[in-house]
C-alpha cells in the first residue's frame, strides 16, 4: 500500500503520499523477496520515520527527492542487514510522489 505521512515539523501540516517499489536481486531463489515480505512491517516503519523527518525544502526540489530516495534505499538495506545479516535490494523506486503543502 501507499505511504501517507506528515512531514515538515511544527506549523502547518504537510503530507506526502508515495508508493514504493523495491527491486530485489535475482538468483538464489526467492530468498530476497521472502526476507522483504517477512520484515515488511519493520521496513514500512523505517520508511515512515525517515519520510516524516523531511523538510519542505527537501521535498520541493528534484535533488531533495533523489536524496530521499537514496536515503530510503540505504535505510531498507540497513534494516534487512540488521534482521537477516544480508540485503538483496538493488534499488528503490518511487511509483508515485504527491505532496500537499
């Protein structure tokens, strides 16, 4: 399901709605995808916490959104390394990215 989070700190509430796709390494069966499915609640929590820390300036530029994508990718990889001792994630992609200020 899509993520809907508020971000930007104090003041007027701002919302981000985004859908994310993870690209998982092929080979070795479906082990990587099984790890993602098994730890999906933890991965989603990690991503919600990361996205809610963003500022309006971060979300306003393509560079800021790309940094968020890279940070989210690393956060997912780190979560899987913590839980499984390995990560099989190739990339993280935003399928949609809608902000409301």
